[in-house]
C-alpha cells in the first residue's frame, strides 16, 4: 500500500536531508547532482509503504546510495573526457551538529580527490562504512555484494585512501593561510616559500572554458611563483573575500560582479600543503550561500 502524503513522513525526510545530501555530494562531487539524488529519494520516499519500513534512516540511505552509485557510473566517461584536472565543486558549508563534525575531513577537496581514485562501488562502500558508519549487512544490500565482500572492499579502499592522504588540518584556522596570501600580494617569494610545505601541490580546475594549469603544480618554488604571478595578473581589478570552503580556509576572488575563482588551502605541520583552485564557472554557482550538509 502506498502511504499518502502526510506531514510526519515529510518531517522524517527533512531531518535526514542534510545527511543524504552529504552522502550524495561525497559520491558525485557536485551539488546539483547531489540535489537531484536527494529529490529522487524524496519522491520514492513519498510513494513508499511506510508501515513496512522498520528503519527509515537505513531505507533512505540505501535508496540515495543506489541512486548516487548509478549516477556515478554513468558519469565515468564524462570525467575521463574532462579538460584538465577535475576538482569537486567547492562549497561554503553551513555548520552542522557537533556529532557530524568528525565528517569534515571527508568533505575537503583533497579528500574528495582521493575518493576519485576509487571505483564507484569502492567509493560507495568506503563512504558508507567509514564516514557514515553503516553496518556491512546494509551496505551489502545496497551494492549487491555479500557482507564479507564489502568488508574486503572497504579494507582495500581504506588502505588506498589513507596511504595517499596527507596529514593536514581540516580547520578554518586562517593564520598560516592569511600570512601566505599577504606574502603573495606583496610578491615576496621568500615569505611565500616560508609558508609552503616543500612538497606543496596546487591543482587548478578551469574546465574547458577557463584558463588553468592543465597539470598539478608541484613543489614549493613552482607553487610560490604560480601564485605571485596569478596575483599580479588580477592586480587591483579583483576583490578578495575570505571563506571557509569544504572545511578549510579559503579565498573567493571576484571580478566584474562575478566570482572568478575559489581556492581552498589545506595545512599540514604549520605550512600550506595543498591548494585547490576552481575556475570552472559551472562549479562556482553555489558559493553565494552556505549549504546544509552533514
């Protein structure tokens, strides 16, 4: 029997919405795709037999995960044909409940880039198990594998992600980043280098229509000169605003009334380790308002 549209069922879904949006965004890397998944899950929820659903959270998580997994598989070719590095869409995040704060690291652009190294099923299993704490029996039902197979998949994915993940502070603490940006603005290469990790990396995403480095800029010296040159190019025509982007200190640069780029800075051992620059205009449309994601 299909349950009629009723306020209690809508309320149940609205409570789950930030978590479902967070799951879908981590899977797909763009907010529009994530919102499409959540909307489809909502429509399926409204037409479900609620009396037969023992655990609404588990049901919603399974539905959203399957939808996101199907969408991610369909997008693989588009990702392969993307011009230059593909970086997840940067977001200004609305603070969530304290119990979800531990998930902040899994929302950073650097962590999402690591997830891109995983196959779709690996990504889904890893996120469900390690980020959202879903039991393996439920994960198995979601991805169509046995619980034992899902444990093995999670273990392999965990090893791949954690071994490649730099130790950085997923924190909006801006001191090091602000000092770095002041040095960049002054064109003081020595001061910029002093605030960069020796193995610093900058990844730029311009898509097909915006100029950006087609390969990661690697090494403190190259990253320093890249940013000093970038600052000179923008000059006095641009305006700069601090922001917390995907849990890290960030910068939004605007020109002519529109957003020109967003940058997120990941800090390790008191120095800037990774910088993620997004210029693709399609990925900058959601930077105006904070997004409620957990």
